[in-house]
């Protein structure tokens, strides 16, 4: 163990990851048969009982559990980026705007859900992973090859679903003699960063239970960074600076109630909210002092699951209401860019959505099928003091289904399809960009868009190996926020076209039960037409259609527990993300923000005296900020360590250190600096 830590901490760059991975593989090669335990018992990327494969036998699906992030000072985007094929961008410290891409497909093409309800549904809105408080999350589901029918079936880059606390029924969590349980989490770290959360689950009767959670987090975000002084190609004038006006505070909560009625109907009521406020510091070479933003979000869902009908049909009906508001003031001193804009600027929008939904499910001996129908009615209007009044509305009708049939024993053939009809209605007026305004006249007509996918899968419960192959066509309609919305540092684009893609993948897994090892590998290829990518220029991001692009790559993953005291995860992604448009200056160039290779290595050591130690190393090759590949960001390697102590069954203390080799660190993925070395101490107490 000491040799592994020394090798990892003393190495740098790709060499450090290779040395660490080599030492871990050497440990794996000495498999011990005296300790036979299913990988799922200790895996935090999918839990399975003894003699059952981990849930994500295919690398195209993963479940990530709280043990991955609790106490380790990780954001939602960073947690997801530890998976193969997933990359992330981050524009600052705690609460800053963050996104992810999956297999070279940009963030805006990924359907992101909270308890199955899309956050970037037809009602629009850029999904900011920095605004997701992981203290409220029970697990994360990641679909890298498709968007399941239960999430609407539309999207090109896959789907991510955040399942919130209290999602498990009381009988699955509480012992028969217990009526309630709960826990409290407290943490403090660098830059006056603190978090506090509490959860409670109570069984009211044998047929009713409630759960609630409250959480708060804050950071001054006054970290040091290496400023390029506005001259990225002249290192002679670089200096150390302190991030200013970057503080962030957020409060969030959720409430869930479950009732089994006497007529057999099972009802659930989910309500969650969040309120955030912070400063907008701007770019490192021109930090602002008075700019800020405020965000509000609330969502309520009632769901009714009906008793089985006709002996084979399950029906589920739900109604979701959602409210979101975002406002910014004086985001940048725009006169510095040549605009005469005196006085205080305040701009933003508020949106309201209502989504009725019906889901039907059939489950037989050899056939399983799901059908989802929904109607999404959304309305957005101006907030703030800048610009004249404007408003817009969208009505989207969606039908999606999937079907699986066991053609022969353990060999499944299936397919998925969805159709989307969108109608936008604009009521004139002007909406304001940070640098300009635009008069709204009429919405572009949008045709019916559809997606389809077929697959073949071999997956026997008792088999050591399995695999799948799939091919599909996917279409995504631009969201309102991309077309007309306002977000700090982002310019919307009313001229965006629908994007489409052809996707192919083939993957497989191999299990070694006696050594508790899973090996997974997947080859993927995607051809995108009119793909929407967020491009950075002058410190602002704007969505643009790229005529054509081609992405192909390979993922490899090893997850093992060769010893009782050692768990190992090794991951690698190799991809070629190329601009295939016919434009002279862009054809053949690499897509922005997509590295050619990325590696991830993690080792967990269970030590005596109730201690555990986790070491992680990650490496990404260079990337480009622009389509012309003129702005190159260097490769980056990061190393982190956390030490946990569990003196009692329901008490846990974790001390984490991140970015061990960089006291001050500039994120090479975006033009905004991020924190360097940080520490965090977290206490979790159950009751």
C-alpha cells in the first residue's frame, strides 16, 4: 500500500497515472481465492447480491451511489466525469456553472432528470450541474447509449437521472421494529466552504410513510489562481491573483409522501425546491465587483400507480408543475468591451410548466414493453428592469415506447422509438443578451421529430460474459433556453436548427467471480448532423449548429476487489471527435472541449481501527476551446486522497484533500479559473 501511494504522489502527468495504474494492476494480479465476495457488496457503482453480476454489466449504463462523493469535495459534474466516456467543464468553484459531455456529444444533447422529470425538458433551461446539491441525491443513473422511454426517449447524448433522498420505500430501509430513521451531515473546508443537511424518514402506518430533507451550502470561493493577465501566449506577465465576487449560497429541500390506498392505488407526492444567490466574478483578466445572480426553482409531482389490470397491464399517471427563475445584474462592465451601457443592468426570465403524463407497462415471461405519453405546456416571461416586456410559450407532445423480447434463452432483441411535436408561440417584445437585444417576431416552424433504436443483447444471470450491439437514429429539438433564453455568460441563438445523429455501439463484459472482478469494454461511433455545441468567444458562450461531426471511440473499465482490504477501479477513454463540416477553416478539426484520451484510477484500502483510505488519479490530454483549434488548453493531471473513520455503525468522519500537486490551479477546460489544492472535513451521523 505504501508503495502505491508513493508512486502516485511522486509522479506527475500521464506518467503518474500509468505508475499508479501499474501498481494497482500488480495488486489485482495477486488474486486471493480465500476471500470470495461478490463485487457488488463493496461497489459504489452498482450494488448486487452474492453470485449476481454488478448492475452495469454493460459500460453503457452505470449507477453511482453516495459513497463516491460524500466527504470527498466533489461536484455532480466531477462525479460523473470519473466514469469512462464522460468529460466535464467547470467555470469556477462551488456553485459555478458546470456541464458534462458523453462520448463526445455536448452537454445540451443530454437529457438530465430529477426523479425521472427532465430538467431540460421542452420548457427549456440550460442544466447547470453546479446547482445540483448532492446532499439531496440518493443515487445517479447514467445512460450513455440512449434516452429511455420513461424519460421521453428524445435526445442524442444519453440521459442522466438524479434520484433524490427518500426514494426508497420505508419497508426497504427501516427494520420492522423501527418507525423512523434519519441522519445529519456537517462539513467545512477551504475558502470558508461549508455544508449542512438533514434527512428524516418516518413510517406513519403500515401503508403510509413520509420523508423530508433540508440542505444548505456556501463558499466564499476566494481561492488563488495563476492569472494569464489576458495574454495566454505570453507567460512572462502571469501572476497569482485571488478570485473575487465569487461567493455562492444555496438552500434546498424536498418532501415525499407515499400512501397505499385500500383500493390498491399507490400514491406518491414529491416536492422539492432550491434558492441560490452569488456573485459573478467574470474572467480572470477582468474580474467584476458588483455583478451577481439569483436563482429559484420549485417542482411538485403527484404520481398514482394503479393495480394490475387484466392480469398483465400496469398503469401509472402523474402531473408535474414546475417553476424556475433566474436573474442577473451587471454581469460584465460591458463598456470595457466597447458598449455604452451606463447604470445597473438587470435581466432574466421566469418560467412555468405543467406536464401531465401517462405510462403503461406490460411484463410477461418473454416480452416487456413500456409506453409513455406526455404533454408539456411551458410559459416564459421577462424578469428584471432591462428591455421591454416579452413572453413566449411552448407546447410539446411526446410519445415514446420501448420493447424487449427474449428471442431465445438469454438472448434479447428490442427497440425504442419516440416522436415529438413542438409548437412555439412568441408574443413580440425584446429579450436582452449581455451584449445586445433582439426583437422577437415569430417562432420558426418545427416539424415532427422522431428517434428510433434497435438492439441485441446477450445477458445470462449466471454467465461470466455478455454483450450488446445497438444502432439508432436520434433527433433533438433546440430548447427554449437555447433559442431565446438568458443565462449569465451565455448568448442564446434563435436560428438554431434541429440536430440529428446516427449512433452505433458494440460492447461486452467479462466476470471473474473468484477474484471479484468485472471487465467492460465498448466501441462507439456517432455521426451528427447540425449538432449543437456551445462555443466560447470573448468570455461568452453561444450555441451553434455544426454542419456535421463524427465521433468514435473506445472505453475500457476494470472494477475489482482482489483482497478483503483492497478495491480497485481503472478506466480509460480513447476518442476521436472531429468536425466534419465543409467549412474551410473547420473541417477536420477537433471538436471543442473533447480530449483524445482520458484515464482514471482509484484504489480504496480498508485499514485497521475502522479506517479507510481512497486514492484517485485522473489525466486528460489537451483540448481546444474553439472550432478552428487555435486556442489550445494543455493536458491536466490531478491527484486526490481521502481518509475515512467509522468508529460506530452510524458515525463517519472523512478528511479529503484535492489537487495535491497544484496549490494554485487553472482549469484548462474553460477560460475561468478553478480552485487549486483544497481540504474538506465531513461528519455524518445517523439516528
